[in-house]
C-alpha cells in the first residue's frame, strides 16, 4: 500500500490553502485517492491555519492523526505539530524564518530567497514550498505546471512555474537522503476532486433547482458562491437578500410558484429561518433548506465543525408538521442526497432539511464521476385541469388518504390557488372550526406514511456477528468505517450502523441491526449525545456508551479506536 500524509501549516495569508488544494489536485489527477481537510481561524490574516492532505492508492474517507510530511511556513507550525510527524517522516521549513531546528528529518529551504531569485517576487514563496514538497516525494513537477497554467494568467503563470521548479531543484540537490515515500503517477478510473458544498450545489442543479436565496454564513457560503457562479450558464436565479429571514421566505415564495428552490445557512442562521420553516409546513410548500453545522451556541466557533443541530432541526418551530432530514456522509452522497431532497420536498409538499457540517462542507475527496442515470425529477401529484367539476372548485388543501393534495401552480392554469398562514380549510381560506383544524392536521401528518417508506435503511458495515457496534451519522462515516477496519484487524469483532437519512427515523431497521445484544457506542460530534437520545426516543434502546467530540475538530479513526480499546466512553 502506498500512502502519504501531508500537512501544510502557517498563517492566514501565507497561501496554506492554495498549496493544500494544488497538492490535492495534483495527486487526484495522478491517479491517487485523496482526502483533504482544512483548519483555519475566523480571521482574514494571521492565526494558525493548516491544510491536511491524505493520499492513498486505495479509497480514503478520513484524515489520519500522524504525518509523514509537515510543510511548515512558520515556527508555530513546527511547535504545534512536530510531535505528529512519524519518526521516519520529514519537516520542510522556511529556513529564513525558522533557525533553531536540526536533525535528519528536517529540510530547510530558503523560500523567500528562491521565490525572489526565480520569480522576482517573494509572493511566490508558497509555490516554492509546493515544489520542495514534490521534490521530496520524487513526484515530477509537470502536473503542477498544468494546474498553475490553469490558475494564472500568462505572466503570473510563468513566475509561479519558475518558483515551482526552483523549490523542486533545491530539494533534489540539497536533500540529505531519499525520502521513504516516493509517489509516481498511476492510472485509475477518471473521477472528480470536490468538497461537500460543491457536490451539494451540483446536486441541486442536477435536481432542477432554479432559485436560490441565501445570506452568507460559514460553512454554507460557498454553496451560494458556487450557484451564483453558474447562474448565467445554468439559467438560475441566485439572490443574496438582507438576512436569513428574507432568504427563507424568498425560497418559499419560489416554491409556492412552482419553482424548485433552496436556501443554505448555518445553525444560527436557521434560528432566524424557523418562522418561515413553519410557514412552509402549514402551507405545504416544498423547499430545501441546508443547515451547515458549526459549533454553537451563538457564534460559537465559526470555522470549526460539529454535529450539534440534530435535535434543533428535528423540533424546530411550534406545532406539528411533517419534514424530512437528510445528512450526507460523503462528498459523493452530498450530490445524490440533494437530488433526493428536492424530490421528497415536491412529492410530499413539505420542507426538507439537508444537515451537513463544516467538515463535509469544506473537505475535498476524490469521487467517481456522477451517474446521471440515477438522477430523476419527481414533481409529485400535480393538478390536472378537469379534476374538479370546474376550475373554480380546485382545493389546494383537499383532504386525501395520502395527505398529499394535488398541487397547482399560481397563474399557470385556470385553477385558483389559495393558501394561508392561518390554519385553513381545504380551499385555503382561514378557519376557526375545530373539526376542520383536526382534519387538516391529520391530513398533513399522514404524509409520514409515505415519507417513512422513502427513507433508506442505515448502512451496516463490518463483522457479521459483532461484539461491538459503532452507531454514527453524517460526516463521521469515513472515520468510523476505517476505525471498524482497524479494530477488526485485531481481536475484536466490530461493525458500524450508519445513518444518512435521519427523519422519519428508520426505527425498524435500527432495532434489527441492534438485536444481537452487542455493546453499542454512538459516535457523534456533540456534547450531549443527540443521536443517542433520538435512538432511545424512537426505539427504546439505550446505548452502552457515547464517544463524543465537541472541540470543533473532526473525528479521526485513531481517536475512535483508542476510545473503544480503552473503554473511554461517556455514559451520562
């Protein structure tokens, strides 16, 4: 097996993300599987940032704690991360800024001097560092040249290519030993390198979304940016209104008019959207809402990750109304589950939440090309002229056995479409009658019968007769799956039960998977064990313990294995 674990560390403004992304793309195009994540502070310049790239010749879905190469653009990166470098690993550092390090694994490179000498500008120092890293790995620089040519105009392109080769040559000429990991281009099926937000936005476009309104909020902002960048090409309407309240109501208005519409925000932004969320529920208006989770409460840690909004989105708004909640587990699933979200929203005429998080939103992963044969547009039960004795008798909220009333689009047929944010009768006009209120409430909640049938069963992976089951949801999938493999390589028998489609809760399938009396641990990124609480409420099952993480950083396979082996689990 070939694998390289690389970290680029430095301050905001030093090009940490640029080096990390280019490295990821080079190796992805070179036939490797890649998983990359980024850790950055909530500031424009300064503060410690790092970008991790994990490269393998087999599938990879999580970051590892250990490092083979640390590319340190400042002293702080060495101070914070040198203990993570394996004994046979290497630290490439800027010898103009760091002078008190020495040893076999340390490689000093005069980044600024080489940048000025080769490109005439110290601003290309990060590209020199990129070349030095490739030189250490023995990876030819030509693929990086192609990427730089794509990224820059002619003058900047030429300067960066010279800087790249300067770093590459310096490492080749001054390296004290051949690094044990040497990477060469290889062939594998063509694929894509995307982060979760990009895949989600592509899924929305593939699903026929034509309207998006959103107010920027980390980590959901790049969905808005991506959709806006494709607006002209894909005939989309993308708006940034004054706040989240306006954003959700605009999306609801578009959905009411018959357009596939979405909005995207984070937890605190969804707080402002909750009243509109209820409006969509009562008026039976399809809309897709993305909640990109980050640590709270309040502003919390704006640029970190957490799974703290599960109970919030389950119970958001006063009163009862149906909803579906989907939580993609991988970049690939972010695409396909977004398509499903739009289909569920229109089929059941109800809001659907896509619950993602900062880790999935901003991490890059190699995925196979999307199969558009799997993409279908399901618009649900639409009103056809002549269904009533005449168009004036069209009832937007007609009581039906399924709870779904045929939907007409205002102004696009002879039907008069009426609805109201007060409780209403079948014709959509406000009412005070208790019997009609009960009838309409029952009608809406009957949609859960169909929704439950459309929610996919959890994924079960690992040993067929487990002693231990790890229960997970959302973006923890890759780390938990690798932890299961690591534990099974020892003497323990372990499997995982992973949920990506959370609500309506697939209780029957979960009970069947946990019927062997095995020890069970929920693995989730919050402080209170929100999935464990949901599991107990829906099935009566109390898990043995909880492996929780709420420091704003993602799970790694090693962290999970250590907790399981040592029995360090929360039981409160």
